[in-house]
């Protein structure tokens, strides 16, 4: 659309109706231009994809009215309280969305619908119109798909799953750290993709970057670089099927599906993550004296805290981690990701402050993928068939690579 034409169109949305009491006239002058415009609507302030205000408009004024009315999106008794108006106005006060659509355009869309709904509510014929045998259908996606595309939901998932991984690669990719600053000078700003602004800033950057391939998500640099499938100065950080790979693969596939409009039904959506909240840390666990059978295999740990009151180990793990065993050195070491059920005191304290485990007695349950299970199917999980033993330790959980908590693999008991 030419700039002049776009300005004329926008002006027509905000212009007063020539016949405010004629719903059809208001529709033609103020609603139809929104339907015909190639420009994004106010929905982009809250949704990544799958929904557009045009989806709620049909070519016919009457069909649009009937469809909106019969879906409960129009309130004929209190037109100003109509749900469609609340949806249009959602995100209007969010300064982060200002660049996606101008406040002037959003206001014009809101006022156009408000004027039209008011005219419809004042029309006795429309108010009394019976529900047709074959109701006109809007081009909207199922509500489950629309909700999944909300930015706040996508961000919550990112913060819960991807953000805790930053300790795997933070020394090189966290904006503002000395190592990252050095690499930025050598390779450019794309290195600093973990942003100082936190998970939301990082999420926004990744959506706009080329680190996610929307056509071939499994070939996204965000995945192939830490995998070592392409040149990566930091070496191999994940392997197919480990926790890091699972999280990154699920993220890039979801982004690609959102951008490509591939979610058509609720059945197409990825399963909702009902697991515990995750908290990345710089607390390292080392398992030394690993047997030859574990060498160069993926090893995962679940760490259980001691419940002094119950005089037993807690039922759910308080931390987890995984990485390939260094067979030649007979050791395994990696940072811990802490786990806490949402809403628990533990989760609340870690959200409010720095996540950390207190010193004490812990049980480390070890799982070794000797059969290459997760490499064959990255969605599979290590379980009872891969259980290699449990090690009881007294841990201080000091932070840093040079202050690892050590477990002796020779003490593992099945």
C-alpha cells in the first residue's frame, strides 16, 4: 500500500460516520477499511500470530454483527462493555508494544468498532434478528490456539524453560560480561544473545534474530551451534536428547510453528508444561571415578534433599542436570538446575531472591544412557531402565567452577 493511501485509510477509520444511526453505513465507512487493509491490527500487541482483527470481520455488515453477537462478543445492552472492544484495547498501555502498531491506529480501530456496535445496539431490527440456521463463521482460530499465541504465555514458557539454560553458556553469551564483550569485538553483537534486560529482552531478541530458522527449526543456529553441528567457538554444549537440547528444540519448533501459522487446532499445540519451575545456578556437581561403562555416555542426575522432619528423602528432586561423561578422565561435571513446584515456599523464595541449595545431606540418583535411547528419540526420557545407582553426599553447594561439590561414583548403590 502506498504511504498516501495508507494515511487516507487510517483517516477514514477515525473519521466521524456520515450517518451515525445507520449500522450498515458505519460498517462501510469505518469497519470495512480495517478488513481490507494489509496492515497489522491491534492484535499484534498481545499475540505473536494466529489472530488478527480482520478475522472478526466478514464482508457483510449483518453477517459480522450476527457472528459477533452470537459468540458473545457484542453486548447490546451495554455496547461500551462489549468483549470485542476489550480485546481491541488490550495492550494499549504497554510501551513495549508501541513499535508494533501505533497508538493512533489502535485508537482508530477501537473507536470504529465502538461506533458501529453502538449503532447496531440502537437498531431494533438487528436487536431482534433471530439466530440463523447456518450462522456466519468468523475466520478465527480455536480459543486454545489463540491463547497459546499470547506473548505473555510464550514468555512464561521461555522464562521457565530456556532462561535457566544461561549458565551453560553465560560466560560467552551474556551481554555485558568480560568474556562476552571480548567476543562481541571479534564476532559482532550477535554473540550477546542473553540480554542484560533479562528473559523478556532475550526472548524479544531471539524472535527478531536469525538464530531461529522458521522454515527448518531443527537447523536453527540456536540449536546447531551448541550441538556442535556447525562451527561453535564454545564447543559442544548440548547433545541430542539431553535437557538443553530438548528445551532449545521445543522452543525453536514452537516459534517456527507460530510464525508459520501451523497451529490450526488444539491438537496441533505442544503439550502444556505442568512440571516444576526451573532455576539456573552456578553451583557445580562433579561425579568422579566413573566406571568405564559410563564413559562418553549421557549421564543425568536427580538430586533429592533430606527431609529431617520425615526422616526420609523428599519425594521430588530439588535439582537436576545432565551432560556426557568424560570417559578418559573418568568424571562428569555440570551446573545444577534447581526445581520447585509453583506456589511453594521454596519456589517463592527463589523467585524473590537468589536460587541456592542449603548445605546438608543429599541423594544423587544417577541415570546413564548406555543404549543411546535419547539420541534415537530426542523426546524420550531416561528412566528406570537407565538407573545406574544413587550416591549419598554431604554438600556445601558453593558456586563456581573451582568450588564443585564432589560425589564418588564408586559409592553408587542400586
